[in-house]
C-alpha cells in the first residue's frame, strides 16, 4: 500500500500530488494522520488517497470528507468494505455529491499550515511530488 497526498487546488485549478512510499502499512498511515489532523483530516482543501496494488485499488477520503473506493478487483473491494463496516462506517448509495455549478465552500482551520508551509513540510517528511 502506498499513500498519495493530493494538496489543495489553487485558484488556477493547479493540483499538486505528493506521495510517500514509506507510509505503506495501515499503522504508519494512521499514525501520520493522527499526528497531523489539522493538516489532513480537518483540512477541506485536501483529499487523501491510499493505493493498494491489488486491483489498482484506491481508498480516497475526498475534500468533502466522504470515502470513495475504486478497484478493478471485486475481492479487494470487498475486503475494504468489510473493514469499513467493521468500524461502523456504512455505505450510502444515495449520497448527493457537489456539482461544479453549485457554490460551496472548502475550509482550512487556522491551526493548520497554509499551502506553501504544507508542501515544505511534506517534502521534509519524505514525500515527493508525483506527476502522473
């Protein structure tokens, strides 16, 4: 498993994606998220993705803080679904998503780093910029 760390979009729709191959186990990913809640889980400008090679599977926590699972492997998808269900996270097929023409706000709490500070910190923490 690898983590990608997409960084917020700028006004000109530029998205920076950072990856850290050393965050490759659930425990290390959770530890990183716990240690950096303000800059990760509490930041509405970010989406966080964990990648699993089995089935090219992605588990993404969107900038709207919804969980999205994508996979080419039904078995991998079912494993993740069972794990989420085991943690009392239920599926909601009828969840409404935002359309680009709908005005809505994203947020960053004042305790979190701004974009430049966050990108510098990610590089210092072993993340590298990834260009698909």
